[in-house]
């Protein structure tokens, strides 16, 4: 099977099968072999690796994955793409196609069945309308994943990377950095896709932490504090936390906890890094 990583091959498949793009699934097919090679290189695949691909489309990247990895589970929500995938991947026997929503799939069961006792690697050109829910579901589920190498909107990739004091810094930055080490592999212009998206993209690799980078007694409390502080990011941390419906600390308790960890009561949440949020959660969990 000839590589699909160009416009001509992709267009031929689309026309042959009279495929129509579904806006509700956020479908943008990658048509640049250089970008595909960068993704595969960044994923650092080995011959005994088990890979989960989300949104394989017509199988463009799936072909590359089948060449490099031991076994690939391609999870595709659009039933109209299933017969196309069977055709474009007919020369490979080390894959399966699962017609389902990735947020409903039992990933732990898949990894137990196919992973040979190793964590899996996730590689995907993610649909942009659901990028953050998918990434957070993968990280929070605690299923054994070694790394996540994905194409996302450039602004989302930037938000995952940044630290305190920047306009893109927020709850997503802190959540991703708690579970993984992010690294932007490449920026990808919109003309590398068909149809063209309205935004530029980026490939980001998240290397999952074996152990959490901070010590926190109550993880759920820490994430509630993070959400509270960015829910109204122009407010002070004291006001943000005291106004947050899911928390019931008084302003005096919050001020005392901040003072205990050496922070001013006038500080805003956007000034705290992950370790400071962990310290604050530990101080407040004693209340």
C-alpha cells in the first residue's frame, strides 16, 4: 500500500469511497510526510511497543505505526471510515480497528490484553473540539501509559508547556505538568491538512511521570484549589478560593495557610507554581 501522507493519495481514497467529512467529529487529515515522520520519531517506537491511536481517519499515520510498533489499536468513532481503514491497512496484520468513542473505551483492558505487561504509547492526530477532555482522561485514568505524542491546536500545546506569570498559564498547564513532562516537538501550519483547519497546530509529547513531581496529601483538594484560582483569575487567591462553591474555607483560614507557606494574602493564583499549590493544599488539608 502506497503511503497516504500526501494530498494526492488522500484525495484518491476520499473520492473512491465518496467520503464526506463530518464537522461534528473534527476531521482534518494530515497530508505532510515530514510532519508524520516527526511524530513517529518523537514517539520513540520500538518493535515490541503497543500503541493506541485515537482518530486514525483513513489510516495515514496508522500505516507508519504498524511499520514501527508491535501492535496498534486504532480507535475511530466514525463508522464510515471503518471500511476505508480495512482497505488502506490490508497489508498489515498487527493492528485492530475499534469503532467507538475513546472516552468510552476500556483502555486498561486493552493494555492488559495487548501490552505484554508494558505501558502503552498513545499517538494521535486529535480532533480539536475534544482535545483537552481526551488528554485529561488519559492522564487522570491512571492506566499504564508511557508517553502521549499528539497533534493538537498550537494554543493548547502552548498552554500545556507554560509556567506562572504568563497569559496562557492555567489549570490545564498545572494538570498536565502534574502527570507528565510536556515537550513541543514541532509547530504545524494549517496547510498540512485536508480540509484546512482555521488554526495552526503543534505536535506535543507528554512523557508520563512514574512518580508525581510534588508531594500532596489530598490530590482532589489541590485540583479544586487550582480550578478555584483560575475560575476568576483576576481575583486574589483568597477571594477565588473563598467564593468557590466546591470549597468551604473562610478567608481567615486561607490567609493563614498562605502565610504558613510564605505567600502574601494578596497573591493571585496565576503566580503559584505546581509545588506551591501542593503546599497550599497540604496546609489547608490540616484545617
